[in-house]
C-alpha cells in the first residue's frame, strides 16, 4: 500500500477516500480526511526508511545500561520486523561498547542495515569501521552556541573537520551519514553551506537534528524545504520530544521530503526522549496510508522487550503501546465498542499486536456486565444488571484513596530503584576512597 490516488479535482472529504484497513469496510459510514488528495503532501518521499536510535540515543536515557545479550535480542527483533537501519551504538565510548557493536555486526541481519555513531574524529570513525558496520553516522554541532562554547572552534573549522571525517569514512567503503547537532537553532545559510560541503565530500545523507526539541512543525517544514531545494542527497531527521512534538515534527519533516526519520522504541532517549518508533510507523501506515514494510503486529512485542531491558516503565496512557491505549471503562464507550469497535478506537488493536481491554470501575455501564455474562452463557434481567453495575461503582468509589496513594508512592520508589544509577551517597563514598579524604 502506498499513498492511494484520489480524484484530483475532489477537494471535498468524501466517504470513498478511506483506508481499507482503518475503516474495516465501513467506508460508507466514516469520513477519512487524512487521505484527501487536497491534503496529500506533495514532497513526501516514495521510499521511507526507518532509522532506529534505541540502542544509541535510547540507551542514553538516564540510568539505562544494556547488556550485549539485550542489545542482540532487541536488534534481532528489529531485523525480523523490518526496521531499515539500526544504530548499534558509539564504539569510541568504551571498549565494552565496541564489543557490543562488533557482536551485532557479526549477527549478519537480513533486513536491517547496521550503523554506528562517531564524532567527526578519525579515531571514532576507525572504531566504527573496525566493528564492520554497514553505515557510519559522524556528527558535529552546527549552532553558533555549540560551536563557541562546546567545540571552541570557528564555523570554518567545523566545515573542515566535517569534510575530513566524511572523506576519511568514505575511503573505507561505508555509507556515510553526516549528522549536525542542534540544527534547528543553527543559522540556515551556514547549515546549508556545511551540508553542501558534506555532500561534495561524499556524504550519502545528512541528518537534521532538533536536539533539544525546540522547533515546531512549521519550523521543521521551513528548514527541510530550504535544504531539499539546495541539496540532492537524501535527508534524515532526528527529533526530540521536549515539547511533546517529536512525532509531529518527524512527520512534518517527512511531508517536506525527509526519507529517513529517526525513531526510538517507546520514545526512549535523552531527557523527554525521541520520536517513538510505534507512533511514527503507525501514523505513516494509518494516517498517511503509507506502507512502511514493517510488521506492525509485532510492535508491541518490541515495545515490551525494550521496556524490560531498559527498566523504564511506560506511561499508562502512552499512545499505541501504553497499558490504556486500547482499554475502555466509560459505559458509553464500552457500549459503542461492543456494537462496533471503531466507534471508540482509531485502529483495531490487533494491528499492533494488542488486545482490547475493558476496565471495571466508576464509569462502568450495564453493557459490559451483560457482555461478560453472555460470554459465560448467562442472561440476567435489566434490574439485576443495574444492581451489579451499582456494586462495581460503589466498590470503585469507596476504595481508600489514602491506601492507593501509599501504593503509588511505593511503586514510584521501586521504579527509581530499578532504574539504577548512582546515589549521591554512593558517589561521595567512591570519592572518599579514591582521594583518601573525608567529605562532610
Ligand atoms: Mn539525540
């Protein structure tokens, strides 16, 4: 399935403009504005490749440490479900990281290309090459703030460094991605000059990063549209979620011509995380009618495997993979869903490997009670159903809130412990031992 063709003159959202899977044969009853010809993004690429950052940026989530075995299991599953590019890690960080990346390269994936990250430093790039990866992503900052305070270089020195690194990597026959950090707070003329130099040096793609999630979708469109007109190599985008816009910004980039969006499973990553794989993929599949080639039915399996390895629990209401994403409690909603699932669901949960759940609580109505009884072959008169509903409501409303608050606090503390990382006390104990001093 690619973007379907609609009547070009038709700017009215008509019933026929619907996604076959999404509307489950109810095209006559539902309007799908998403696939109107009028709103079709003109510059959206025909071939989109998902570049997943879970094992690199994702692992930089505070407190997260992945074992070789965990990285291999996650990468294998990504390969199986059809993720196009996997960033395996940053070999120059540590000897242990180099071993992990090497082990992943030895797996020999069938669907995924393996990539490793490097600063624009020859030694870092050599470390990637030694691991025998397919692609290298070499990065340097592009905003004047980073250039002045972090790199302590001039703009021209940054260009020289980038060109040298790209040429060096290209000599080794790998696909070279040139990444700029903080691209969305960089001078666009300078950014364009830097990317043009990268393109001339042989870079295969450039990666625009919204490193601190500072752009809104219109800004991403503005930057990407400018770059698309000035460059001929494919564009990639790396969006952070500091304002909750990572998915929206990634899609805005794709609408303007980005063909290689970055994602992280469950939206993991530094601070508020990166664009979640499951959201970007499902938005492409459902809202744009674009076939990513990814086996979406196993997205939940990938989410759970990753959550277990990261020890970072998902928000209950996280889109697509959160506990509540396909749960219903309110009587009106349950009644609707039981009559036809699409009344209160955007997609069937099976599409992402989920099942629907009904929650019994304060907002429960008679329909779910009747449904559950009928499943067991029991029919009950209306007044009995209402009596059961009232008892469910009473039970929900009279539970001790104090007790529940205590349970939540305990759970939050347990999560902090599971997350790992070092306590202040543990840190100062190490300092005392190493320096032989007593810290007050
Ligand atoms: Mn990042």
